[in-house]
């Protein structure tokens, strides 16, 4: 049993083999780390040459960490759709999805391992970035626990955007369309959730409700900010304060002080993303299952739709 | 081995497969023939558990295709009318991947891949990238893939399409070899003669319905019971036509004045009497023969009515 458990899933094995044998993989890792390293070196160089902050201050470490952490999140958000938005549509375009479905592999196994293979590569990028983050430790001011929480946000963000990519690649036949739609949704998560949150907060404020709208917690940047060292944690209320919402920070619930009793934004984000991932993966599995249990669910919906259409036709005539 | 019972598949208002029923016996090679758009691929995809029918059922070795897709997939090997290959894998890796997908232990996969590559004459290409193979080689590799889990039934959708004559010949020889190995094979094509040499049974499908079904001999006989007589005379064609109509009651004569065909359902004695009458009347007969239907004619004849 143990031996069987160690056997790599064929889809996962094939994806690893295909992905890692080309020159693109080391190139992407190199470029990715190069950009992060540039951020770290660039920040330090700017700081050293600055007229105001020259010298070695206690805030160098946390500030460099925040810059690196936010850039890493944006890079993960940018890279994930590229790796996932073509996994199912690509199989369709290569005309291999039917052949794969014809094997003993279940649709769930195909979808989950495709996602896992893509996410594994993103995890490789994140893990490879650890030495760059290690530079922060030369300066101090950042706890290992805070870095750990930030990495949980990265993983969950990669998983969520990955699931969105896989979902889009299952509903759109063409990879190009799937990639574009995935990037639009990712953009909504990064910008739209906050914009919508600000709009809703404004509406709620008029009714005397000063709480932060739930949708804002889906924003990965908001989640990441809540993992930052103490002096940077006021991210969410201060963000809303920028838009004149909530007035002083103290009036907004959702500040870190308020969170002490409940969950931190990154934890809310974790739960919200988890629900999104599970729902999207179930729908994706149903979509690519032709017959059998999930196929039956699909047919049930189709039949209902057909019956409704037929009823409409009768009514009209 | 395969029982198809009143299978129907509709795409919106189009009925691709219409109440289709047929049986394929174990060990036979069943040619599934029909013009483009007749419903061959749809039927194949339903049998391959890739498409759910609107109604009807089908059993492969006793397992219903919609109820037990996982068991059916183990019993059946499917080769679609496209290659479906991963260009970034080597030939050996490609077979190994599908072997693993069918749950074959790693220790056996290497041997199975070697045997199959030997069978399809691609053993020398084991380390070559799939991308580098010719069309015929890719087709043979796909056939090897469909055999990787040693299925009882092979569903081959237009396996010879786009192949040059040599590759077609090689594919034909391969299928014969597979039949000797005891596989039951369903092979679709829109070209009947292509299947004639290798099929034991033929089913002709048009507009989603089976218009003829049986052994090659049975179908030929079925069609020839309404065969034509082709007559060419040097002159006095009209006189010959009058004899056929008035003396033998043959109608529906078609063709030019001195070279015409007439539908004929009689036996050899009738043929002899007609020829004697024509020659006895002094008509200079140049040729007198039953029009020998080749398989293409049979196909045209069988499918014509439905198309019109």
C-alpha cells in the first residue's frame, strides 16, 4: 500500500517531465529571481543614495521585505494564469483530452493533477525566492512567522488563480480566450475587489455601518498586508482612509486591533479562497466528465434546459 | 462483444444518430461505413464513453457504456480520427504515459511498450520525439496507444484517412495481425472498398440510420438482387429496347440509343434467353453483361435513396 501511495500520478509525472525538459523553465526561474533580486538591490541602492534616509536604519529590513513581498505577490498573480489557463483547452487543442478521458484516470484526477503540476512550478518559484528574502535577515526587523504567513498567502493566491485558470480553460475552447478571461478575473481580484469594497463601504457608511465589506478580504494584497510587520499592518483601514471612508482609522472595524478577537484578513482570505477553489474545481470536473456520475449531473441540467425551451416554444405558438 | 440498442444522439435539432441498433460478434472486424456526417464518429464516441446518448443503450462485453464507463474503458481501445499526440514526449514515454494512465504497473510498462512498438514497427523510434514522426508513423503509434491496456475491442475511427497508399497497406496488415490476435475491431471509413479486404462484416450508416448490415457477401447479394443489365449494340438499338420491353417485360431502360442499362432481377437462364432473342432477331450485339457492382457502386446504391 505504501509503495502504491508513492507512485506519481501519470498526469503529474508527464507535466513535470514536459515542463522541466525545455529551456523555458530555467529561464522563467532565472528571470523571476532576477526581478526580485533587482527589487532588493534597487531598494537598497535607492535608500543608500537618498538624501533623507542614507545610512543603515532599523526600518531598512521591514521596508525591503514589504517591497519584496508585494512584488512577489504581483509576480505570482501574473505568472499563475500563464501556467494554468491552458491546461484543459491545450489538451483540447492538441486533441488529447478525449484520449486522456478514455483511460482509467478519473476527471477529478486529471483536473487536480493538472492544477497541482502547474502550482508545483509556482511553488518552485516561491521556494527559489527564499534566498532573496533571506537578504532581509541581514537587516532584521522581520519575524519568520510573518514570512511564513506571507508564503501561505502566496500559495493560496496561486491556488485560487490557478483554479480560475483551470476553470476558464475548461469552459473556453481556445487557450487564448481562456488566458485573457483569466487575467481579467485576476485583475478583478487585485483591483476590482478593493474598488467594489470602497464603493460598498461608502454606501454602508451612509447607513452608519463602518465595517469593511467582506469582498475586500478576497483581495490578496489586503491579505498580504495583514501579515506584514506591525508598523505596516494598518494597510486595510488606511487604504479605505485614502478614499475618505471611515474617517479616522479607529472608526473602521477591521483594523488589526479589532482583529485580535477574530480572524486576521489573511485568514479570512484563506477561507474565502478555499471556498472558491473547491467550487471551481468541482464545476471543472463536471464540465470535463462526459459520461458517468458527473456526466449524469450535466445531462440533468441539459435536459431541464431543453424541456424549458420546448415549453417556451409551445407557449409562443 | 458489442450490442448497440436503439441509440439516438441529437445535437439541437440535428439527429446525428437515429435509433441505431446492431451487434458485433467477438473476433470479427466490423466495417462501419457511411458518407461524411452520417453519424459514424458520433456512434464511435458514444461507444468510447466520450459522449452520452439521448436515448438507447450499448454494451461492450456485457458492460453498459453509460452506466459503467470506467469498466468499459478497460475493455475498449479507442483511436480517434486525429492523432492526439504530445509532441514534447518521446515515443517510449508516450506509451509509458498511457500505460500508467490505465493503471499498468511500471515494471510491466516497459515490456508492453517494447512489444507494441515491435508490433507497429516503431521499435527503432523509441527514443525519437513524437513530433519527428511521419503521419503514418504517428497513426501507428496511436494504434499502439489504443492497445496499451490489451483491450478486447478496438474502436478505430477512420484510421487510414490521410495516409499514403503504402501507409494504408501497412495499417491494413496491422489490423489483420490484430484480428489474428483475437481482437474484435470496429473500423469506420467513408470509403467502402478500403474496408472490403479486411472486414468480415459491414454496416452502412446514413443520416444516423443503419441502411445495410451483414457480411460483405450478404451485402453484395442484397444489392445485386436489384442489379442491372448492360447492353451495347452496333445499331438497331430501339429494336433491341422493344424486345426487352415487349418480350421480357423489362422497364426502366436508361442510356443512349445503342448503349443502355436495364434493371434486371432474373437468373442466368433469363439472361441466356434475352441474349438468344436479341441475336436471333439479327441485332448486332457488341456487349451483353450484368453490370458488376464494385463496392463503391454498392455503397452508392445503398446510400442513394436516403440522400435523395
